C-alpha cells in the first residue's frame, strides 16, 4: 500500500476562523467600531450602579425648564428636573437592548424563512418569497401606527415589531446562500449517503452560510436601533418616563432653541452607535467573505 | 488492464440495468410558468453493467454523462425509464427504501475542492457516513476511519485535519475513502481525475483500479478523456447529446472505433509517439443545444460523413460485433 510518510504531511494551515480574525483585526474602522460598542455596552450596563440619580428622580431646583450643564448634572436636567446623563445611560440600555434583541429575532426569522425557501425550492419557495415581498412592500410607519392603536407599546412588543419588520433582507440573503450551497458536491455527497433534509440543512449548509448571516445580523442591529429610536421619537415606541434615545430626542426637540445640550447627546449616541455597528458589519464582511 | 473479460458485452450477472432512461429538465416560460420546452439531458438510453465490471462513460461537456450518473443514484429524479439495481427499480423506491439502498451505491465527485465540507474534519466527514448507516460502535469507528485512510494511501494521522490542509489529489483520496466507508458494491466515479494534475491523475487512477479489484467493486467511470477511460474500463459507452452513440469493449473501441463521433474523439487523444501519423477528424462548432437537437441522428450537424438521409430516423443501436454496438445508419459503409 502506498503510504505517505508523516514527514511529508502538509504543514498545519491556519483554520479559516483564525484567518478571518486576523483579517478583522487589520480592519481599522471595524476595530474602532468594536471598541466603541464594547465601551458603550459596558457603560450602559454598569454605569447606572455608580450614578447618584435614578432615571425618574427629580431635582426640584431645576423644574419647569431645562437646567444647564453643571458639576452636579453633567449634561444638565430636563424640564422636570431629571438628570440628563442618567436618562441617557438608562436610555442606552433600552435602545441597545431592543436593538440587539430585535436583530436576534430578525436574524432567526430571516434565516429560517430563507433556509426553508432556498432548500426546498418550488412551491414553498414561491409562497415564502412572495410573502417576503409583501412584507417588504408594507410601509413601516402606517403599519406601526395601526398596531399602536390596538396595543399599548411595551418593550417586548416593540422588539417583536422591530424584528418582524426587518427580517426580509436576511431571508433573501440566506435563501440565495442555500440555493447555491445545496448544489455543492459535499451536500450531494451527504445526500448520496442518505442524509435527510434537516441534517443537510443544519450540518452541511447552514455552517457554511454563517459568514453572510453574521454580517446581516450585525447590520440588523444598526437597523433595529434606528427603527426603535424612530418609533420612540414619534411616540409609538417606548413611552416616557422610561427613557430611550429616541424618546429623549423627542422630549428634547421642544427645547432645541434654548437647551441644545439635551438633544445633542442622544442624537450623537444613536449616530455613533449605528455607525460603529455598520463599521463592524463591514469589517466582518471583509473578514468572512474575502472574495467579495 | 484493460481486462478483456470473456464475453465482456454480455456479463454473467447484471448488477445494474438502465432501460429507456430519460431525464428532461423543463424550462418554464410563459405567464403562468407552464413548461414550454425541455432540455433533454438524457434521451432514452439503455445499458447494462455486470457485477465487477468497470464501464467507462465518455462524451463532451453537455452530453449528459454526469446526469446519467446522478440519476442512477437518484440524486436527480428520472423523467421516465427504469433503473434496476440488483433487480430493484431504484426509481420506484420510497425515500426510506432508497436510504437503505444508498449504502450499496456511492459516488466520487469531480471537484475535490467542493466535495468535502470545508467545516468538517476528515473524522467528522467519514464518521458521518458510518453513523448514518449504523456501521460499528463509537469506539470502532476511529479504527475504521484510519483503515479507510490507509486504504487510499493516506496516513491515519490526518484524521483530525480539515480539507483545506490537503492537496487536490489527497482530497480526492479522502472523497474515495468516504465513498468506500459504507462498503458499497457500486460506485459512480464522476470525472474523478479531471480536476487533478496529470501526474496526480495517474496515481488516483491506479488507486481506483487497485481498489476495484481488491474490493470487487462495480463502477461507472465517467470521463471526457478517452485515454483515462481506456486505462481503467472493461467496456466503454460513448454519449452525445443525451444519446448513446457506441458501446464496445475497450480493446475493440480503441482498436476499431466505428461511430464517426467516436472516431473524432479518438483522433483527439494525444499519443506519446512522435512517429504516429494521425488522421485528424476535426469536429466543427459546438455541441448543439439539447433544447432543440437536430432531427434524426443528433450528431449529423457535426458529422463529417453525414448525408441528407441522416435527418430522417433516429438511428438505433445496432450490434456490429462481439458486444459492440453503434448507432449510425452508415455502420456498414465505414467498417
């Protein structure tokens, strides 16, 4: 028998994952975005334990109109005398939480629908994709307006609404991946060995589609933060007194002329966070799909 | 090799009998997606493969040879016709029955880069084949995988490596090991060496030849390269545009090809002999569209000897010698 001696063994190549991590680390904007997001996450989770105020505690010295920035209230107070920095941090909890969970729902939903559609093709595909088209063509705002007249907005409901409105891009992407990967020879080989549908989908196709899915998931975080903020700003999302970056912006808009320090921080937070998420998504795309 | 088995055309025991097999891929068009036209990838072909026989299947790109292999394993559903494997009609089995049969028939793919899941180690890839068919206990499987690797000339130390750590030839060996894992009787080798370097091609072919003899495998060896097929096959089937043009024992086919298409293919085989004077039969143009093949003999649009009479009937395979069949109305003019 021909035996290739161990000395001729190919050198251990880097695992694909290791290469992707190395590529990601070379991507400066993505690393910057990641650092920003991690910092923001830590602040939002842990800072409330160190803040002297609660998000709805009032300082009656500053009631009636917004208080200026001072040593006690770094970012000033709103017209009800509540500390703006405290509300910003608590608002970040809600906004980031809704953004993250909305993206999770969107990714799970989009992946499931896209996977079934691309794997089974035929009638299933047609039905699911036309449903996706319908969802894409529904204008978000009127739908949300309608829903908010039936349900009192709650964080859980909002997460569901956000996730339920942004999964379509992921579904199309995953479908395309499944259509392409199901024809791969290693999938055929598994089929020739008698592997069934679920095994083919979860063991052979899905792991090889993880790259594009994680990019889509990351970008979905940005989209859902934007959507949550937009809805809260318009008063259809999380309702005061619970702060979110969106409804803080809404509350501050009335005082824009005399107290711009109330509007700028939440706006900047939304802007920078979404930008950072998109940079990270960009970096992930470059790291996981180097050919594109 | 090539083995000139006695009565190669009529093998003692038939393992696989394909009769009147058709595979048409409908092309949907029109407002409601009704099938308007169809690509006739396989258009009414019949052949037998005897137990222990290696049959070569050759033809240009687009002749339908890969579809034949895939349809036999039911990776593609046939449009009509029968595929009898050991007396059982493969095309009529339920998915559960088919699953049990899959242990008996396996496939080796063309592209070693694509035929292994990049996220699985060799242990996982081959282990899955064993697990799917409940071969061995958990503890026995490792030894079995190492055996298989050694059988295809790889070291058992490689068991926990990923496909990208191997060369193309090594990956093809792993693909062969995976196919052999379930101890099949029949293997479809779909252009197993076309993607490899010439020097590696020879190694892999030798390995396959060695394995077929040692394990008494029956094989359908698909290739577009006649020289490769000559080496390994007992019999050769020549396909063109979804139809069989010629079937002959390899020695006969290479010494005396009869069908004009086979002759053209043969004249394109490079010979490592500078004194060899070849009669080049050059084919003009490309293979016609299988959506709208020429009437009568499908080869007539490119055939150097075609006449107006070839446009009439589709020529049937006609026996012209011991196990030698050719589908040409001028079979006897060019003997």
